[in-house]
């Protein structure tokens, strides 16, 4: 097949949707499909266009057999409401031309966020007479309203309208967790239109490695330490202050070290908070190169998943699959009724504590520090579950089957229309 992936985020962005869509595109190419990706100039999570891509309106490149068509976006490091609107609007406008001029796809996969991308994706599907599969990584505007990111009533109405349009125009909607299914059904989306395909992890790349002679531990003087690690986005929905407070509670135990890996601007904010709390047992590091990710994850004894209380229940961080595959024990400071908590419980690889409760987080970490056998058991369960449920090949099979089914349905409808016209 010829498959077009319409995704705001893509390689070389290190976290979130970008690695997932990169792996999916390259995996489809390896199976003999022709894939092109329409995406923005890389800018996440720093919110500034990467060096080498600046000053360009359009830029086309190839990586591992995938044609990547990039377009300019309006991006500001500290965006206000207008900047956020212009960001989405600029991508909608600039991305449509490269999407249109390339070869005709058999199927389009459109990712959300960004939700407004559903407009050019639907238009392209109509012009090229091909089905559109909507991949939901988050449900907007509901999630943004819930955490207070979106407050403008007019914009909320606009985004709610876009959401309905996206669901109506998509041939199928792929969702990453059962909480998404429940949400869409409550909004009147037909169950036959929904396909649940969990996010995945490359279990051959991310795998349990020994802590002995670990390059990351050696580079950062962590040998002999019980390492509690968080790696990922540092934003409103995480509340990493809880981790720093927990670290300050445990600072009297020199063997316990906390490591937070994230974007530089977020780290600068956390550095001040560490000083205020007296948390001198926290090491703050910038994102590591992707090829170093297995070593970095293997340096941990405990990996953290952190969310605030107000995060909407269906939120499912893509980092969970990665952490499970690394074969490490998880401690999740997340809402008890949420999709993230449910997934970690099902894995048997982690402990759930109430969100924004640093005492509970510190207690859970201390408990694991005192019981290394439990840490080992949780880590074993993590890896087993990731292998069984989140292997990339499973997801790739599922997406390939989904794409074949929607193209077959589209061809069947087209044949019926032609037959009626002939009659």
C-alpha cells in the first residue's frame, strides 16, 4: 500500500508521539509499503525549531525509506493563547500543499494531537478518494479543558466542533486504551468505528540490561546507588514537584538517588525548587540521545510515572510501555481511577500511590529500597507484560490489518457507486 501519515510530531523529536510514528512508518516500509510523512519542522519539547531546519518554509528528507515532508509552523518558546492558535493554524495551512502534491495514498493515518489536522486530512481524503484513519493519542479539547490549559469559551466551542468533525469524517478511529473507547461511546461514536490498538515499544531495543558496568551510572557517579528515575516531559500535567518533595523526605539516606531527565527549560524551573526544598539528592539531566536510552533506563532501580490529580482519567502516557519493557519496577503517582493506573496494575510491575502526595511516594520508594526482592519481582513482571501486550510487531500487525480493511471497504463502496451509475 501507499500510506500517508499526517502527524505534527516525528523524528528527531525524542518523546511523545514522534518516536511512535517514526517506528510505525519505518516498520511499514520494512514490510514493503510505501510511506510518506507530512509533519512540522521539529520543535518539541523545546518549542523552538531545531537547528538545521530553521528559516525554511518546506523541507523534504528521507530516513530509512520514509519520505518526510516538513513544513513551517509558528512556534514560540513560551506561547500565549494566540501563539497556540497560530501554531495549529500554521501547520494546517502550510502542510496541506506537500500533502496534496505527493503521490495518491491508499490510506491516510492522521494523529491527534494536533486536533485541527483532521481538517486537511479529511479534505485530502475527499480529494484523493481514500479512507482516513484517526489515531487518538489524547482526546481534545476535553483533556486540555480538564487541566486548565484551555479556558476560552469560544475556542472550546471551536475545538468541540473540530472533535465532532474528526470523528464523523474518519473511516476508523484507533485509540490507545479502553478509557478512550468508553469516552467515544459516550459521545455517540459507533463501536464499529473504534479500533483499540495500544501504543507499543520496540522490545528488542528497550530491554532489561544489567546495572553492572552501566555506562549511564558510571557517567553520573551512580554506582552503588538505589536510583529512582523519571524521564520525559516536564509540564503542567506531571507535577514533578511531588518527586522533589519526596526526594527531600529521603535525603537522609545517601544510597537513594533521584534522577530527572527532561527538557532544559523545565529542568531550570525544577533546579530552583530543589534548592528551596533542600533536595540535594536529585540529579537533573537533559534528554539523552536515543541510542543511549536502553542504558539510561537500565540504570534505574525504580522508574516513575507521575501525573497530577486533575489529569483526566483516560490519559495514558506512552512512557509506560517503554518503562515496562526496560524490566524495572514502576512507582506511579497517578489518579487511582485512571487508565494509567489500570494498565500498571494489570502488568503486575508497579505500585500505585495517590497523585501529588509526596509522603506516599517517599514511603513507596523507601519500601522498595528495603525489599530488593520485591523490586526484582516487579521488574520481571514488567518485562513479561510488555513482551506479551506491547511488542511493536503486535501493533504493526494490527495497523496493517486495519489499513487493509479500510481500503477494502473503500474499494467496495466505490464499486457499488460505479455499478449504480452503469445501471
